[in-house]
C-alpha cells in the first residue's frame, strides 16, 4: 500500500503575493502561510485579494492548522478573513504570532488558538511534524519549515536569503539545512523571487555603508526616509545612524509602528531612549537634527510620502533642500501615483535619492544553487513568483544535478501527488521528459522503494476579492461597472408610463454624473429623448409592460451615446408605471 502526500498551492504560484500551500496526507491537511496580495490600480474599491479556500471548507475535518514562515502581508495577510470561517490553530515564531494576534484583534476575529514557536523547535500538527529552521529575510523571526510526512521531508523555504552578516535577524541555519540534506529531503518548495538575479544577494551590512555615506553627505539637510514598513533590519540601521549623527526621529505609518513595537518588545530592535519624537515637535529641531521615517498602510510604502508631496500630510511640508531617500520600498502596481509623487517632490525643491535597489530579502541565483546543492532534494517545486522566475529556478536546480523531470512548475490549484510504495524493485524513472509539464511524472528507486510524483488533478480556484472588510467572491460585472463608472460616469434615464394608455405620463428625465456637461449636451439629450420615446412606443405596441422596457431603453441609449460621443458610461433606465 503506497503512502501518499499531496502538495496543493492555493496561491503564490503565478503572481507575487497571496502565498498559501496545502500539504495533505490521508487524514490531515496543514496550510503553509496564508497571505494576501494587493489589487492593481484598475480594481476600484477592492482592498485585497485572498486565496480561495473552498477545498479546505469541503475538507474541514482534515484541516489541522496553519504554519507560518514569517510576518509579511503576502504570507499572513489573509488570516483574518479565512480564520473567520475556518477556526484552526495558527503556529509561527514570536514576532509573526504577535503580528497575527494584533491583526485578528483589529478585525474582531475571536476564538483562534495561536502558538508562538521558537526558531529551531519542532511541533506536531495533525499527521505532520513541523520543524522551524532559522532563516534570514527582511523581517526578523523568519523560518523555513521542514515538514515531516510519511513519504519524506518537505522543506518550504518561505522567503529567505543566505545573508552572512544580517543586522537584526539571524543567519539562515545552514548547518541544519546541510544536516537535512544528509538525512534526505523529499521535496523543496523554494523562494524563486530573485531567481533571475545573478550572484548572491547583497548583505544588509553593505546597505549600512551606503546609508552612512548618505547621512554624512547630507549632514545639514532634513532627511525624509521612505522605507518598507516591516524591514526591521533597515529600520535598525537607520536608528543606529540617527544615533551616530545626533538626529531625532519621527516614525509615520501604522504598520511600521505596529511591527516596530512588537519587535521592540521581543528585543529584536533597539532604540536609544528619547530618540523617537512626535511629528508636532519637528519645528523644535534644526534641519540636520531630524529624520522623518515614513511608510504607508499595508503594502503601500509610498503612501505617506505621496501625502507629503501633495501637501495633505498634517505634520510635514516639503521645503527646499529636503532630502527624500527611498530605501527599500514596494510600489505594487501604483507606478503612476509614484511618478507623480517624484515629480511633485522635485518641483518643490527636494533632493530625491534612491539607495539600495539591489539589497533584497530574497535569495539570488547562487544562493538557490547552494540551497539545492546542500539539500539534494528528490523533487523541487519552485514557488513564490511569476512563471518566468520559477522557470529560471528550475534551470538553476537542473544545473546542480536535479533531473528536469523531478522539478515541477505548478499552477495555483494543481495537485502534486508524491507516493512511496515499499517492497517493489521496479522504477518508473525512465518516463519521458518530453511530456508536457502538466502531465509530467517522475519516479525514483530508493532501495526497495519506489517514489513517484505526478500532477494528478487541479482545483478550480476563483480570485477572492476583498471589498472593504467583507470577504466577497469576485464579481467581474461589479468590477467592470466600477471601471466604467470611474472612466465614463453614469447616465440615468427616468421614464413614467401611464399603465392604462401605455403613453408617457410625463417627460423623459435624463440625469448624469461624471459624463455629460450639463451646458453643452442639449443635442445629445434631444437625440436620446427621441430614441427612448421611439423604443417605448415599440414595446407598448407589442403589449410589453415589464422590465424588458428598461433593458431595451438601456441598450438603445447606450448604443446612441457610444455612437455620438465614443464613450461608454453606465446607463440605468428607471421605468415606472402609474395608474393615473
Ligand atoms: Zn517576505
């Protein structure tokens, strides 16, 4: 009888963000991470996108818990939405759990068991043992997860880099990774975000030297530093430099303060007493004595600086020779707004500096090579990132000797089944590598056992859009309406019909928002009235009195507006029947 384990990504395998992968045995399912992603600019009113967990809802009795690799939004951000329905325990390192608990409290999600697990510890969740292995990333307390299954060890790297000189975090536990490689690893789910970047990622220590140069060069200027809210390594370095150059610091941004406070309580960041001051005291300091450290709400590191550039920030106005330093930021599809901000800052006389575009929290090509070489996994599943990044991670894995047929480029929803059949000698290792990737299978003989892996099915997943704080299934029509409304506005046509005679009981009333210039649209209005009136007469003549009239009016009016103006507003017809 074969032991089988299934790996099912619900998110994180096509675009950046929304990371969530299920590991399933006969009796248990655990989820690794539960992240959100941010919608592009063209989805008005949508605040987040979260994974579709219908499969977990259908298998709720098997679902034993969620294990987290680290506290970034794209790994924990969907928890408040999903835990509202699926009340399973959540396990993570102390900082990750502190951030999760704060988020659950903010969302009013109660009754969830959360457990803080130290780096290096091992826990049991359902059928699985899960080991938390130190990993270096851009937020402290990150881990890789070694999941011990009946078929073998599955290592999920989370986000990681092999930084030998991290600042606040710790080095990835390379000796433990090597030991696991010696023991034998079944499969690795690897961070592919930087697979297309050659060499090794820059160390945070390198960034310190760069920042120090900036502090020294702009000694007498007011410094406004825009950074990623959760990058405590970077924030610690800025604090250290503020101390060195005798500056006070104002911190702005809800998420940054939230993570900073949790990290400070756990001793992961250190700040000299009285360094942090309120924004309303900045006028008490000379330009060279103050730093303004800004970020935004979740996923929007440039939100605060955009407000400052527009002059709508309550605490600070840009003045000539202010230095705005962008250090580790995320733009997330808001490029237009970002460019507007840069232009506006420079117009107001600020000096805009970009620093550290090459210091990343994710492993580059050589680090991935080292990881694969140390682990010697049977199977590799490149994770986290767009197809071409994962495709490059596959190439890297083949370079260190992992056969291409044992590397799976999965899509969200794909079901990868790995099974181990004891007592057989034959192997199916010879299966052609020329098969298309979706039907690829791989088999390996290990002593008298046969390991086989194949993508055996696919879960149909929907994008779940979060509308404010509601969890709402995507409704493409709704998004299309919003896009139409924001692009071309709305036209409302009100018609009153006498029920007995079928004639118009009053004139046709046309109002609009965001579309017609009331003073210059008389020609269009006249044409609309004529066309609508003709359409109503046609329906009445056919004895139609129901909602088909409204639909017909909307179609005719929409077509006429398109023809005359080239625009496509939302058209709403309100048809009322009156007795008198
Ligand atoms: Zn991360």
